[in-house]
C-alpha cells in the first residue's frame, strides 16, 4: 500500500495496471494538428499543386524535387539479383558467405548489399545450428528413455 502512495507522489497518477482512459484513443483518431492541416489544404490543394508545378517548370529545383518525389517516390531498397545456394548445413552457409564476399570483391554487389546478405546468411546458419542441436537432444532423450 505504501508503494502505491510513493508512486502517486512521484508523478504517477495511476496504480500499475490501471489507466485514466481504459477505452483508450479510438482507432483512426487524428490529432488536432493533423486535422488543422487537412482543413487548410482541403480547399487549396489544387491551387497549391498547380503553383508547385509552375515553380518547378520555372527552374525551382526544390519544387522540382518535391514534384518528382510525389510522382516517382525514391526507392528505399532495390531487389538484389544475386543467386545464393540453398543453406542446409553450416558448410553451405560458409560456401554462400564466400560467394557473397567474392560478389562484393568483383563489384557484382555493393558493400551494403553484401552486408545485408551476410546478415541473412548468419541468421540461416544460426537456424541450421539450432536445428542440429535440437535433433541431437532428441536422440539423446530417446537413448536415455530406453535405459
């Protein structure tokens, strides 16, 4: 009981597990700033976009970049066209890692792409190792059960 009183005195108005608003914020509810911004642009969106396009045509590079970002958004990640072998064993993971390193070395992959692929291979290697450990434990349990 004294712990809750101490918590309340430190600026925690609610006991652990309780909320001042049990129903919570409704899903899809927008904050006031978003609603205000939408209200400002609702009537002027066409005029603003026309003005932006005109500025871009007149050589304003910032306006041109904004227009291009809206028409053709920047691609965050491009697919990597690099063939990796199936990884079923730790040796397969080592072989695939060597292929990735060779791909980075000969320019077929960027260092960033290589690093991401190596991360994926490390995760797959961990799964392979975990699966092998699990199989060995099951075998040991069966042997012990027979005794």
